[in-house]
């Protein structure tokens, strides 16, 4: 329902509506086990390629589950950035991603070498011009 308590109480979103959340009705938060599972992998294709990868190792799967857990604006692709929690969540996902990349380096792997994955946005590939 509408956020009425806390620092974002009565927050008005860019489309003029009140911030809505339906926390905990579905989805789940990152768990320490989920993070450990993701960090137990050492290659991009081991964490980014559902359905080939088990969900427990898939970073995007766990990332999306938090959006679903928060519900409301966060649960919709076109409004998720309307919720200030979006930015905190993505900062945490970026932190996990950097831990993964650090782990790759410790294994002698180049975290800039992205595999060609069918269906993956080509802008994520290392050869995409910046």
C-alpha cells in the first residue's frame, strides 16, 4: 500500500502518484547463502545465463526477486526507479558484482572478458564502443 511511515512517507513519484510498496507478499531478499552461491562461481556465464544456470547462482534472478519482494513501484519495470529503495538496491547489486569481479581477478581471470551469450544485450559486451 501507500508508504506512510519512514523517510519516504507520502513520497510523490514522478508520475504524480503516491509511492506504493507491497513488501513481502512475494519474492525474497538477498540471503547470505545466495551471495555465497553467486561468489562461488568464477565466470560470467556461470551467473548470468538463465535458463542454463541454476537460479541459485543467477545474479539477475536474485536481483529481480528483491524487486518483487518490495512490490508496488519497485515491482514494475517502468516505475521501479520511482522508489528511492531502487538506488539502494542497485548499489548493493553493484557491490556483489564487484566482489564477483574481484574473485575473478584472484583466479587469474579477466573480468572484462564477457562471453557471447545468446539474447544478452550487446551493449554489455566488452567490444561495445563506449
